[in-house]
C-alpha cells in the first residue's frame, strides 16, 4: 500500500472530509510517536500494540570474501510489538 492509498484509507475510516485532513492526522500521529521514542518513552495502544526503544549492543564482524573487519557501535533502535487484537485480526 502506498502512502497515497493509506491516506485515502484513513480518510474513509476516520471520516475526514479531505485527504489533507487525513494526511495531517497521520503526520501528527507519526510525529508524536517519534517524539516519545526520542525521549526513550514507550507508546502503548491497547489492542493495537506498543512502540518502544531497544538498546542494540556493539557488533563486530568480517566482511564476507575479505579480511576486512568492521565494528558497528551500540545504538538505540525502534521496535513495535503487536497487540492481541491486531494479531487476531491479521490471523483471520
């Protein structure tokens, strides 16, 4: 599904009068989730799922086919865990 198709779906499901209003709602949601994750806070939507931040440890390895070694520094990564209602809806 493309962004344009998703905006149309949100417009239909949310009862928005225009695509611009639906797109504003999507942007507000994504900006709010991003801001919370930057602050290391979890966003939990009961039945839908939870957005959180996971700490990823430093990793080192070898580039295949060469003797070059690399080290990827430790960092934070966004995670999403689906809720029970969403899992059941997708399973049907």
